[in-house]
């Protein structure tokens, strides 16, 4: 039959030889309006609407004439039907056989199918698909095919009408191609070296499968997955976009709430996991670990695993174990390689973790208990000079015991008082600029001064501190044996060999308790040759928390105090909650309340000075930055200098006309008729168990102003604290260290004698024991920044506290000990991933970042209420004889006296034991020649970089007056050399002896101040050398 058709084709070859213009219908000027191919809209199953465009008259005549010619040709043609003709026309020879078609036949078909003719398949198929005869009518015997458009079941060959068949055929062809592309998506892209589609949670020795690595957790990006899918899965992405994306006027739009690209990625990732359960590297593995980090319920994990959205919970846990092993292996290899070169690249921050786990159904072996352990984080060291951590030079310097030269005057003079006065002036000006809208433009200039002119030792910008949390253990850090085992465990995880003396120092960082225990352990283990190279470093956040508790205990006063300078009265006025225990306050609420009270004090001082910036008149010009800095210098000298509190105790001193910067005099003071203790109580009185501060009573003949003095002490004390908490996020460790040197005196004058000894030990280490390179290495790495962003520096102990909170919460849910495999291999080494992956998922899905804490409300209204109180009570004016039952302690002046009278000598006597021990070892072993004692000038020159301050600018940094900061001898003379005309007794500390001024310490504690320092070096096991709230 095929040969007959070929013969008939030869007989009608003249018909095919006609010119193209005679054989072809006129090509339409544009594709039909209902064509599904150039348009994104899909064809409907209903018959096409009638074309409303009137046909061209000449075209109709031409078509009618060509139609008669075609009809005559069909009658003369041996083909029985159009279908037979088309099947002959598009004859497709089988593979391997010769082509029986003629040359003209092959060329015509080839030109038509390849689109090289004037009318191609793109013109013909729409005509066929939209032809009214291609769709069955409702009265047709094949009317059931009206419902067979894009049929997904049955055989397409059973459909006779063209439109149902073409739609079903196209749907089947598209579906098969989508299946093929999704199948290819289950394998890694050979053109992308970072493609890791198939990941295993753990490795098996029988195959070479790719196991999840830490890099897979750190490079998650929805956008990157979308770009990969658009490259290798174009058809599924197009189909899902048509299904998920809304359109406005034919254009796809991305919604804000439910953006369709992320929905497409999520759906296709589930398809890929459904095809191959090991192809989970795009989204399923990350989301599985994310569910684990969010502590999702196990039923939620099971459901999402069944939906192929995540991997199973078991797979997530195995993946965390593999990530832990990979991290520790890489860390240990790097540590050993660097140690072999004689360098140190890591330091360890450690802290105790504890959580009370109650048992509600008790029985044998089931009792409520306190789970206790140790947690640590390994942080990377950067910007360290070669040989900075060499142990031998450090031992040589310690053996010299250069710290014996330390005196109170040296300690006082080592503080850069010009710098401290300058930054306090900037804080006063910043408080004014934040309150007055007309001065907001000065805030960027003030911030720039902090970072340039008044910078001391800034961290290198752009640094991102590498961190690796270590596995927890159940050791007790308050015992020497437990602390020793804990440190050896942490060293083993880092890669520091216990048995090998590598001749390098190791930095161990912790809070006050950890710092004291390390000092004690060094003393105990020094004769055994252990822990000599362990250098303890006191962290900053707990130090500031202790200072904040000291400020609260000193300045809150009686709970029912009517003294406007007391924090209790200020809290009652502003509606702040008074802490239940002022000696142990909640850190952040107390800092927020004290900051608002401090700002109110500062703003009232600005108002008293005649500053019109608080409530400027319309069109009134504002002062420039230099003028405001000059005014701030005057106010700081008047109200927040070391000499200001002393002047407020004596009317003759305050009203002395020869004084450079006296406090303005207010109205005469008239004592209230009722005692101060009879004032109405505040809303939150202390519990009965709290030892409430006693009401202060002045001695007869008092001529000072106790309220003014209290406010000046608070502005001075909290101003130093505010400088530290501002300098930490800015990354200026030099400014932080200046404040910590001041706190040596304030701790000496408070009940926190342990922290005085901690800071003295730290000061001696940085000034006398450490070389220049070691000191710079410590300062360059004292703060951490895990994001690398400006203003994101935090203390290391605060970072550890963030991790501890997550660990302690997991203890309640899991119930095991801290040395359980669940914590050591899954939880604690990956806690930074848990905290970060939630942020990355949130950012990847374009969700707004949610704060981890409740945001603080603006306290502008409260500040205004406090300013009204201070204005009414004339707090910052001198009123002779005013005293209202509250007396704060000048802890700095008291600390100067205590250090000078024996506290410093007691510390030096105990702290030189280790240096004497090393000196004796050198003498006996003759291992090294005794180095020549450096002269004082050489030693000072070596440390000039630490203690030198930048040159103050000519105008922005006004030089403080002579009364702003006095030498320590001058302070003592001012304190001890009080005017003989004063009709009241003194306690030798520059302040009136009064009840309640012992800072919460009884007589026995005051008499045993000497033994408190000794406890740091001589207490027995099982006792903590510092008390801190965990």
C-alpha cells in the first residue's frame, strides 16, 4: 500500500511543484487571540468564541478560489481522506531504513517543520486547536469527550476530536518532562561544586556518601536554592509559578505575606525528597534541624517528615552528631598545627550551669535535684603578635614580683582622668541631645567623637569572632578537683594535650567565681607543675552586674524614703518597681530605671545652668557643639567630679566665693514636721526578709546638703557605669579598662571586697606580669563579635550566659545530666547553630526579625515627671542643712582610704606567693639566668601604649578644671583635712559617721575586711571564693 501511495505521489508531483505563493494561504498578521502558546493563559474546554474581526474581502475571495482548487485536487487525488494525506506527508522513516520519499517531499516537510517556511507549525496548530470542529458538540455521539480536556486517565489514542487529544497529549508530554527534570534534581549539579543535594546524617563505611558538614548549616539560602531550581528545573518552576503566583493584568506579582517563589521552592524540595529520601540537602535537612532548635513537638516533626518537608527527628539528631564530630576534628587539627609553630589561637570561656529539676512523683531513686555542670566556649584569637603567648618570658616577669612596687598613688595616677572626664561630658551632652529634638543632629557627631577623639583601644572593625561551643560535663567548678577535671576535658576537645608541656600560655576566661577558683587552683597545683601556664582573665558583664548591685544598694535608700535623691523616691514618682532585694537586682530592668533617673538628674542640671535647649523657643538659634561641650565640662565639674560630693557637706565650702565652679544656692531649707520615715509607702515595699536600709540622722550642727550630695554621688557612680556599658558594644576595650581601674577604688569602699581583689590581680597582670605583646593580645580579644557588625561587641561571659540559658532549658525537657551523650554530642556543641539557624530561616523567608526580648518602652514621660520633682524640690541647688533620711556612701573616697591604710598591702602580701615560688624554682634549678630588673622608666615606657590617652581636641575636649579630678593625696587631704569649725564628727573617710552607711555590712564583717582578700588564695574546697547569682 505504501508503494501505491508513492506512485500516486509521483503522479501528482506537478501539484507539489507549484510556487509557494500559489500553494499557501495568506499568513495572518498576528497569532489568533485564543492561542495558548504565546500567551500564558491556558485554553478552556468550551468552544472558542467567534472571531469578531471582519475578514478582509480580498482574502475571502482568494480563500474561496483556493478552496475550489483544493476541492478539485482532492477529488483528483488518490488519497481517501485528509488524514491519510497528512500521515503520508509527515511520514517518519524508521531508524536504520532508507528514506522512500522524494527530494521535494522531504525538503518541503523539513522547511515546514523547522519553521523556515512563511507559515509554520506555530500557525497551523492553533488553527487546528481552535477550530470549532475540533471540539465535540453537545449533540455529538462523542459528547463525552467534552470532559476529556487534559485527561489524566485512559489512553489519549481513544480520543477522536482534535482539541481533547492535543490537550491530553500536551499534558502527558509536559508531565513526563517534569518527572524527568525532578529526577535529575535528586542528584548534584555537576556544574556547581557547592551543590550538595544528597546528604547523609552519618557515615557508613560501606559507601562514600557525603555526610553533612558545618558548612552546610552555615550557607543556607532560599534565594540560592531558587536560582538552582530555575537552572536545572525550569519546567517544574514554570508550572508551579502558574499555579501559585497571582497575576495582575497578565503579569505575575509577588505578594508580601505569601511570596510564591518560596512556596515553589518548598513544594519542589518536597517533590525531590519524595523521589529520593537522601536528596534532603536543599531544605529538608535544614528544616529538620530548625524544628529541633525550635523545640517543636515530636508529633509536629513526624507530620512534617511524612509530608517530605523535613527529615525525621532521628536523622536530625544523627546530623548534629556528625556536625559535632566534624567541628571538633577540624578544631583539634588546627590547634595542633598552630601549637607546633609555637602559637596559640584559642581561648576558653567557661561557666557553671545549673538547673533545678523537680520530680512530682517521688520515690526510690526519684528525688528532685539540682543538675550541676560546666559549660565552655572556645573563641578564636586574632591580632596577636608572634610569640605573645610564650610561657618562659611570662614566668621570668612573674618571678621578678614587680607588683610589689604598686602603691595607691600609682594606681590612682594610672587612671586617665582627662579621658574619663571627656567621655562623661559627652554622655551628658548625649542625654541633652536625645531629649531636645532641636539637638538631634548632634548625635552622629557625638558618636563620632566617641569613636575617634576619645577612643582608647578599639577592636579592629569588621572582625567576626570564630566561636565553637564545647561539650558540657557534670563537674563542679567550686571544687578544685572538679574544676581541674573540667578544664582538662575542655582542653582535650580543643586539641591541647594534657601531658605535653608546649611552652605556651592558655587564656581561661570566666566570671568572678570562676576567676577566683582558677587563682586558687593555680596556687594548689603550682608545686606539682600543673596549671602554671593557665592565665585566668576576669570577664566584664558579671563585673558590671556587681557594680550595678552596689549602686542600687548604695542609692535606693529606705523603701519609704521621701528624699528626692534616693532611687526609692524616684522610682515611686516615675512608677518604676523597686527591686525586692536591692543587693541583688534584676540587671536589665534596674539598668533601665537607673538610666532614666540619671538622665533626669543630668537634664535638670542643664536646666539649672540656664540651658534653653530643653524647651527652646520658636526660631531660637541653637548652640554649636563646641559651646555645648564647654557647658558640659562646667556641669560635670560642678556635679559629677570627685570633689563635688565633698563640697556639698560643708556650707562654707559650697558658698565659698573663691571656688571656681560653685553650686547655685536655693531657697532656705525648712525641715518637715513629720519624720522622713512617715512618708506614704511605695507600691512595692521590700519583703519582710530583706534587711531594709536604716534612716539616716544628721548630727547636730550639720550645715551641708545631704540631698545634693546624694544626687552628685549617683551621677558620678552611674556615669562611670554608663560609660562602660556604652563602650562595650562599640568595641573600645581601652575605655572599658579605664572604668575598671576606677572600680578598684569603688569596690574597696563597698562590701564587694572580692571584686576589689579580682581587679587588682587583673591590673597587676596587665601592668607588671604581661609583656607588651601578651597584653595587646588580651586586650584585642577581650570582647567577642559573632556577627562582625559594628556595635555588636559583647563580653565573653554574656555570650556564655546566652548559651547556658538554652542548655538549662533543655535539661528540664530532657532530664539527663550535663555529661550525657545527648548534651555532649548534640546540644552544647551546636548551640550556636540553634541560635543562628532560626535567624537565617527567618531572614531566608523574608520574615521580619523578632527580638529575643520585649522591647523597652520609651521613658520620656517618666523623665519629665522626675525633672518636675527635681525642680520642685530644688535637688541641684545648695540648701544648707537639708537632710531627708537617706545618705549614700562615697565609695571611691572610702576605697582610697582603705587601700592606703592596708588593703593594698594585704593583697600584695598574698598575691606575690606565686612569683616567689617561680623565683625559688629559678634559683634552685638554675634553668635560666636571672634577668636584670628593668628600671622603672623602661617598664613604664613599655606600657605607654596601654595607658596613654589620645590628645584631646582643642575645642571639643575642654580641659577639666583643677577641681574635677584630684590626686589621691589631695583626695585624702580633702577628706581628712576637714575644716575644724565643722560641728560634727567624722569617721576618717571624708564623710559623716551615720547609721546605715556600712553598705549592708555588720561590725564583724567590717573588722574582717582583711580576711576577705585572704579567702581568695586560702579557702578550702567546697567553698566559693565569690558569690554570684547564676
